[in-house]
C-alpha cells in the first residue's frame, strides 16, 4: 500500500444486516501445518500470544495507568511453570510467536529464567519482550543469553521534561542506556515504540526518527488509544498520516517497506534514501482488526481475544490442577472462536474495557 492511502482516513467496518455484521472478505493467509490451527469465525488464523508477566510498573504513564494504582498480590500471578505449560499447550494449536509484556516485565524477579524456559519450547520460533527500558541496561546481555531475540523499548520522547510529564517519573537517561545495551548485547534490530498524542508528543516525532535513523533502530509510532485510566479524547489522536507527512517534510520521503506483511499491526515504511525503517500502528485511523492474529494472557491467568475485549476466560484454575490439558486447549479454542470482528472504536457501539493497559499487557 502506498503512503497516500493513509490520507483517506480510517477503514470503516462493514455495514450490519439487522444485528449481524456482514462478513468481510479476507486475503488468503497460509494456515499453520497443524490441523488444529486457531481460526476464528472470520477466517483469521491465530499464532501470536502476548503474555503479561506482571501488572506492576516503575512508571505511571498517563495513557496507560492511573497514578494511584493497586497492583495484584504477587501470589495471584501465574508461576513461570504455569506460563510455560500454557505456552507448550498453545503451541500445539499453532501458536509460534510469544511476546512478554507487563506492566513492566523486567520488574518480575528472575524473568530471565522464564525467557530460558520459553526459549526451549520447540514450536515457539519468535520470542520477544516489550519493556520501558528503565532496568534494561544491566539485564540486556543476560536476556539475550537466555534466548530472547526480539526486544521493543517504549520511548515517546527524548526530552527529560516531556518524559517526566508522560511517565510521572524520571529516568530517561537510563532508558537510553538500556537501548544502547540492548544493541551491544546483540539484539538486532532494537525496536522503539512511541505513542503519538496531539499537543503532547506530536513535536517529538522528528527528533525520535532522527535518533532511530542514526543508531540503526526501528521506530514505530502508535496512535493514542482509549485504553488508559484518563478519559480518552479523539481530538488528542495524532494520526499516522500526519506523522508521515511530518517525517517526509523534515527527513526524507517514505516508501512501503519491501518486507511489509499486511497481517502485522504496523504499516512499515523505509526511507527512500535507504537509511532506516519506520512503522505506524494506526489502531484508530486504520484499524488492522481484519488481520489480527493475537490472543492475550494476563498476569493472573485471564485469557483475552482482543486488547479491547469485554470478556475474558480464567484459565488459572485449570493450570493449578494437574490433568487439565484438554480443558485448557478447549478454553483457547473457544476464546478464539468467540472473537469479534473488530474493536469498533470508530463507532458509537464502542465500549471501553474496564481494565487499563498495564493490567492487560501491552
């Protein structure tokens, strides 16, 4: 898709017939070899599992969580053994991509042990982690040595004052040290996630893009979503096409990346001069629901089929008791079968989930 397509605005969901939404046509997507592939009622194949290992965080980002927050008691969290058991079972259904999230996953004690356990699950071929980077510098090499190969660092600004405004904490210099340490440890590429908010981070786009280009980092801009503690205002969304225009005016023209995959949440572009790559996760202006391949497991064992899901399945009781393998597999199948067509943020039908991002997993 050429960059000009962004300027047409968001892709609307198809019309309803009565209470039933008309099915949308799907491009041909190769199925996993397993006959037990996780396919929902809209033909979407699910191979991507995001696991929150904790709801705790050392930041209090305004778009993610309240400043005064009550975290789960640690004894309620899934153990590493329970998480690994779940992943082993899910992998028999075609799950081969796993990402650890939080909260802040590096706050979970001895998280490298979990990384090593998951790296040894034979059918998991893509193991990643998303972090705010504050604790990354001293842990980067250990994580890489444990088997982690993909890492994303949240970074919305390079300015300490804006950083403190957004995170309600200090520590930008430690995040930047963590990014350097991740590259030194062997992660390639290191990806940066930047939330775009009009009037807050819209002027951060160009400095972040230059920073990423100069250091061989992949930058991805994420449109501000209604998933935080504060009331969401659509007027605060700084749209992907606006960022594209800003980068082209100030840095270089953008062309679609050669390896762009429409099933991925990010629309990937590369600079026409060949110096770097940038992506856009445009959940508001161009929802990617029709290609979604994700399910989510929260830190305390709730299975969700969408970031904005209003329903979840508690699989922890099944993980605590031995001999519940078939029940766990059926819970995963049911969760995927019941997945809705899309989040409907751009309609009057949208209902904001009660959980905020930190309690779901980024």
